[in-house]
C-alpha cells in the first residue's frame, strides 16, 4: 500500500485550569502567569499544529478535570478546536482517567473536526487526504480496558487492519508499566493485564506509532513500531523539570518517523545542586550558580524559570543563608552575573543541607586518596545530571548506534535509571579512590 509523507502533533496531560503547586510566593506579575500557564501551553500546542501545517492533533488524555467544572477549560478547548478547524486540522482524543469519555460528551461542545475515540472496541478511524487514506487511528488501551468485554475476535488492537500508516492511542491512566522497554501489567494485586496484552499485540502487529499519554517523556523503539510520550504540556510542580510541551511527528513517504520536541510551557521548573566549602564567599557562590544557569538555554516562549537550589556544605556562608535578606542578596548577585543572557525571568528557591564538619589533617586509617573521593562526590552532586545527559547524547550519536541491530541498545541508553547510575558510580569510586 503506497504511503504519503505527512506530519502530526502529539500532546498529552494539558490539565487545563489546574493549579501549579509548590511555587512559593509569587510576585504579582507572575501570579497571573501561573494561573494562565496551562492555557498558554494549550495555545502553544494549537499554534504548533498550524505553523507546522500538521494533518491532525492527537490528545492522549487528562486534558481537563470534570470535577473542577472549569468553564475556562471548556471554553479554551472549544476555541482551540475551532481555530484548528479553520485550518482543516483534525483532532483525535483518547480520554484519560481524569477526563473520561462521559466528561467530554457532557461538558464540551465538539466541532466536526474532533473525534472522540472510545474503548479498544472502537473501529479505527481513517485520515484522508485527496480521497486517499493517509493513516488510520485507533484506541489500543484505556484506563477501563477489560478483557472480559472482548469477543471471539478480540478488540481492534488485536485485529490487523490495512492502512498505509497505523496509529494507536494509549490514554493517560491506562494500567500499564514499562520494564526494560516492554509493556507489563501493574504490580498491584488484582490488576488486569489487559492493557499490557493490548499494547504488546499492537507492537507485534506492527502498529507504526503508539501514542502514550501518561505525561512522562519517553520513547520505545521496536522492529516495526515506535511508542512515544511527549510529556505533559505544562509541568504543574517541581517534580517535572525542564522544557515541557508537545511533539511534532514527521512521517516520510517511506514511513520513517522523526520526532521534534516543541516547548510550549511558559513556566519551567529546574533543580540544581551545589556544594560550598568553608572558604567560599557569597560572591563565589553567586558566580558558580550563574555558570550553572548559563549551561541551560531557555526554549521558545518560556517566560519564567522557577529554580530550586539544593546547597550543601559547612561553614558560615551556608549558615547565613537561613536569612531571607541574605538570600535576596545572593539572588541579586546571580542575576548581575547573568546580565546579557537570553531574556527569561528567574525566581530562586533555596534548600540547605549541612554536612558534618570535617576535622583537619589525615585521620587514622585514612589515606591521601580520600580527598579524591570527596572531590568526585562533589562533582557528582553538582554536575551528575549534565554529565549523564552528555554521555547519553554522545553514545546515541555514534555512527554504529544508528544500525538497525542497535535499536535495543539505544533504547536501554535512553531509559537508563539516573539514580542507578549514580549509585554505581559512587560504589565504584569508593573502591578505587578511598
């Protein structure tokens, strides 16, 4: 069956009109931004579709919460859908556990360009261009997937259908976990394995693109399938850091997929860690913080960064940072160091951890190499995330990693556990440097 190249946008977890938590006190100019952040991110998703001339938009759940009964959320969705309709862009929605099918049907007026996809029994929907089928879209699994409802031939995900490019949707809240890049049933007693069975069936049948909706950025590549989650459109707390937005998925005439991340969230959370020594002054700390901030580049229309600094150490400087006025002085010095950097406003939060005071001179049983171990631990604390990201990028860019047989290894590198790497690094350092 012949293919045509096209592109689409995948977004999830819009969480419209849900509040950001843990921001701390915000100046007046940013309070309104925080209230509008999810709406601005949704507008960014819509604009991405239009600017990229996307064929359609996929929403994989948790777009709003019916219990909030937010008129703003409903109106924002309807306006966004109408704007997309004016540009002949279709929308396909897989309701999640926060925005069930009933919430969409009762609470939101949907124009003709919007299709609600129900359970896995829902027939695939064809996307047409010039009276030819461009792709088909179906529901693979939902929060309510239950094998007791399957008939003899099984749901749509278990039945192969013909289409040039097949897309399956897995809604937010679907009882599913990924173990070493494979779908598994949740570990809870009594949990149904239906969703894992359905997703595995979709992989085995060669579903080209599996749109995940949990809001945790990830990609899993298989022989004939790619499963992808763009992450939430706007982070609601410091637990989800970095640029957030949607994914622009490009499909060429041969069916090859490339994905570009598009940042649309106006507010970005960042966590950073520094260790300070007894001899450090406030100016030293400000300079080090500014250097760390210079390594991160604002994306697109990001307006505000909320940066949490975890500062560890001993001495008078870390003691003095318990004073709010002293903190304000520190933040002022940091911003002075960042003068001339790309314009984005930053608010800082501080968490202090006192280390046990070290005695001077070597102790019984302590070799001169123990200083190397301490230095390594400082580097791991301060730069571990950046170093791991750099190593991962370097590995993935190697020519031999692009060979077809290396897909499994690339997947392992992409999904490797950061805490696990750091624990192993510390254990290895303890053996070699003590």
